[in-house]
C-alpha cells in the first residue's frame, strides 16, 4: 500500500513488539500449582501476542519488500521525556535491534 503510493521504503522499524520465547519444560516447579497454572495461562496469552506480532512483521516485510531494521519492545512507559527518548535511542543502537535479531521481550 505504501509502495503503491510511490513512497520508497528502505527499511522497517517496528514499535511495541512482543516477544516471548517458549517456556522450558515444567516451568515454575517451586510455585504453588494453582498459581503456576494461572501464570502459565497468562504467559500463553502473551506468547500468542508475540506470535501475532511475528506474523504481522513477516507479512509487512514481504509486502513492502524491505528489511526489518529494528523491532522495539513494548515499553513499561511511553517515551514522553528526554530519558525515555534516550532509552529508545539506545534500543535502536543495540545489537538487539539489528535485522538479524528477533524482537526483544516486553519488560
């Protein structure tokens, strides 16, 4: 759609991306069973969001025919200050934001 409008795309920077790796086998054995089940269910919800984000980024890259330059994580707070903007700049400047890496985990 953007290319159809005549806009060149050199690369993609994605913001507010979730990434949750698979859980290890039998996670949280030290946590009471009832709590562990709730935590695992909650993690599954976030893992589904991460899968949705990965699929959307794959589609965007394919349709835009452009590389993913960076995938910034969902931040705890919006970067509404100089310190917040510095944090975003640092994330953009790290190896974790390189095209070879997957999106970072949410805090």
